[in-house]
């Protein structure tokens, strides 16, 4: 019996902008100066928002929060490669995507404080609610993409997820279905190398996430996730291909989670500080700054102005968010089902009686 190689594969690695701010001219996408400027501004705004949210949580003014520091290029670069007509299915660390697509910051703070009204997106923003359950939203993105294909729309759906989600059945089922039916879906994995305390090497024997695309007959590429130009190019290519009817693609943004998994985690217990320090030198914002300075798109005066503006925008959003009237607690009963069942009606009545009792006690 002889062995026969049924298929050979290699995984494309894409980097356009290196850590010193130098670009590969052959791969550099054609971007206007104002577009590069917006990329930088959105990445800065994301970093400032992220830092403020972390501090608010520590002060007891925000709920449990997952930082995105170090992953701004993956979020902003991909979002800018999509159109307003595309549909986005986020995980829970896509802060830069929400910000780039125009979700009001006060509303986004509202969500992270546990107020589900913060998940009601503006009418002109096609983003689904934040998905904290790992991987469950990926098949939903495929379902919408299939519907768009049947309706002959030229939009795509973009599913964001972390490396941990690739260990879930939802991921594999979604890619398999998408590959068979050639739906216009772009799968974007932010591989930050840690699924809470589990390193990537303990999640899969595969060397990359991108190579998993081979099993489903779709293109897969691994990009430098700290390189905003590479992320933009990869997602733009994938989205354009999907619009032409060529089906889905898998993009692995190889990046790093600089902070803890969430504010309830302590990463010092399971990873070395020297590893974190090494990745700080690959900071995506610092890398873009070097490029922009070389191209005379940025100087120290402009840089200070952009950071100051970002801080003022975020501070204003915090004031607006903290001024929002608290939600009606009976909403948790009223909006669980279309028609409230008897058990829930009984619970609502009991809750209201308890609240009345508290009010009368205060009055006495």
C-alpha cells in the first residue's frame, strides 16, 4: 500500500508595516493620507477608551471589563476595510470595531456597566450585540451571510472571535457550512495567544489558526495583527472576494493580549512578565506613529493634539453615560418573552410587592 498525498498546503504570512515603521511597497494598500490619519485617530481613541474603562471598573463605576490594549490594529484595521452595509458579529474585545463603526461611547460604557440598553445599536450601525459566550455567534454570522446570498445582496458578514473560540464546535460547524455553501462571510480571529490562562499551544496541535481553513476548502491567511495595514489589506481582499461570490475566508490576526483576560483575572499567575515586555515593543500604535512621522503625516504637536482630543471625547462620554437614568428593573421580566408566562407574572408581582414594601418602610 502506497501513501498518496491528497493535498499540500502552506499558510500565507502577511506583514506590511514592521516594528520600525517601514513598509513593504508591494503589499502596501493604496490609502489616502486622511485614511491613515483616521486609522491612527481611531486606534488612539480605542486605547484611551480602554484605559478609562479599566480605571472606571477599578473605581466601582463599571462592571467586569476585558481590555483590548495591544490589539487596536486588528480591530481598527479590519473595521475600516468593511462597509457600513456589512454586518458585524463581535465577541467581547472588539472595542476598536465598535468605535470605528460609530457606536456612541456613552452607550458602549452603558453596556459594560451591565445595562443591556447599551446593546441597542444605532439604526445606521450594523453590529450585533456583544457575544460573551465563546464562539456561539459564529454560526449566526454564517446564517446571515447565507440569507444575504439568497437575497443576492452584495454585503458580507464579519465574525470576530478569539483563539479560544477555535476550540469550540461552533467554530468548526460554521466554517464547514460556510465553505460548502460559499457564503459571503469573513472570519476574523484575534489570536492573542491566551484563552484566559490557557496558551495557544495547549488549545491545538496546529501551528496556526489560519491553516484550519484548509480542512473547509476556504482561503486562510495569517497576518501580523499589530500591523494595521496588513489587517486592512487582508480583510479588504477577503470582503471583496466574498462580494464577488467566491465564498468565505479565514483571517488570523496574530497579536497579543497585553492586559489580563478581564478585570477579574490576574495574568501574572500564569505568564512571564518578560513575555509581556517583549510584546510591548511591538505596540501597534507606536509602530504606526513611526511610519507617519517618516511620511510627515505626524509630528509631536499633532500627536499631542490627537491624544488630548481622544481624552476629551472619552471624558465627555463618561459624563453622559453616568447621567443616564437607571433602567427599570421590571424590564427583566417584561422583555424575556414576547408573551409573559404565568410563572414570570407571579415573580413580577412578587418583585413589585417587595419594592412597595421597601418604599413604605422608608416612608415610615
